[in-house]
C-alpha cells in the first residue's frame, strides 16, 4: 500500500474541470499580473474571514514581511515569538533588522506559552508574533491583553491555520494584522507560492496594498520603500475555485482528525490537543513518539509517509547563533522537536488508510 501525504493530485482531479476553465480564462485574457481574479479572490477572502481587508501577496513569508513593514518595524526592535515554527516566522524579523526574542511553547498545544511572554518584554519590544501551529490559533485573549497593556502590535502567523477559529472568529480576523500562506500543501493551497494579509485597519490595509507593489501611490510614484509582493493572476484563479469548496474540505479535515484520534486512543502516543476556545484547520496531524527515526523508517517500508515539523527549534539553528541562545533555553520546544511526527493529513485520507496506519504504528 502507498499512501499520499497531501493528496494534491487527488484534489486536482476532483476540481479539475473548474480549475482548468479558470486557468484557461486567465490565459485567454493574458492579464497575468493583478488581473480581475485578484479582486474576486480578495473579496471572497474578506467574506470568508470576516476581516475588513484581505490583501493577497506572493507568499506567506512575504505576508509576514508586508505586515512588519506596514508596522514600521525598525532595526533593533524586538519581536517576541516562538522558537518552534517554520523559519519564516523569525527569518522575516531578522530580515527587517529586528531581533527575534523567543518564548518557550505550551506542552499541550505547541503554541507560544502565554504565561512566559510578559517577562520577555523590554523597552525595545514592538510586537508579538504568535504562530497558529499545525492549524490551531494561540490563546489570543491573553496575548491581546498583554499587547494592549504594553502598547504592542500583534501579527498572527496563520500560515497553517486558514479557516481555523478562536472563540467563533477566524484567526484571519484577529490581531492588528493576520497572515496566511497558500503554499500548495497548506489547507488552502494554490499551484505555487501565494499568501495574504488581513486587517481591519484601513490605514494599514492601504499601506500594505502600496508596499506589495514597490511602495507605489500611483504608477512610477513611490511613497514607500516596498517590494514586488503581488500574487499572480493564475494562482488567484486556482484559489477562487478551491475557496468555493473550502468549507467542505475543512469539515473533511476535521473528520479525518477525529478518526485518527479515535483509533490512536490506546496506542500510547501523545495526541494533538485542541483548546476548547479554538478549532483547528488541521494543516498537520502530529503525534509525539519515542524512537522517531526508527519508527519513520519502518512506516516508510509499509508505504506510510511521515514528516517532522520541526526537527530543530529556531534558537538552535546555525543562522541564529548570533542571538546567543543555547541548548536547554527552551526545554519544551526542544523535547517536542525530538518527538514530534506528522502523519498523512488531507481531506481525503480514507478510513481504511487510517486503520492501516494505526495497525502499523
């Protein structure tokens, strides 16, 4: 048996006629940059999330950069975030010349430990960047209250969590700016790179729209130092089709996660924990195991792909040596990184496949 980790080809075949027609429509018009499909997508994203402004861009990484540029993050500013995430979260902070300040994670949710944020705040702190890891928002009530108390901005890294909710609101409609990624393997993915920023602040929205086109106020007139950060029209066309089916796909992801949890109850694994204030978009279904390398090898032999998100916390990455962190500084992130393992997760994992995975585990 051979199980597909993300099943992107299966999804394409499901929506093939609609996607092919949408792509062909762009080809026929040959309006590849900022075509009408961009506006259609942004309007649909606003409706889906409840955010006042949805602004598409070239990737989830560029979404983070746009957010920080819009908030005037400067060299030397400190931004508090988690060391247990994809590198883009802290990489973009460093690219702005700012300093990533890490806080250990909660051992249940793997999101930032909100009880440890306030002790890291200094006069140089400008923002908090919580990550909605594996698809679940952080505890935003606590984070927002800390931010309000200390006059800090909140940028949500929702690269994995589009469509998740916190107390009934999508995590695209929280914080000062929320970001997401449309990388192909994400819950809502395009056929290349793509992302979006969301905000309810008119001024921030206007600035980010300008920043993504090199800071232009009008053609060849530049108000800001910006970037080439547009989403291309072909990707928007694909996303327009997939977004129309996304609520159904999210519900199927939830069903897959529930089935996994049911069959794994007695397996001796540490299973995902979802805060009762939140829902997850289930970008990953990640369990904690002992002897991970040996287990992955045996599962691979059985045709079961796995992945590790993430094997080395950011404070121990070579590129962040200059920050001066060492092993032992964030013990929860370190132990989780040694034990975490992601299983095949997509809307189409069958009951038979889940049973097969369970038996092999």
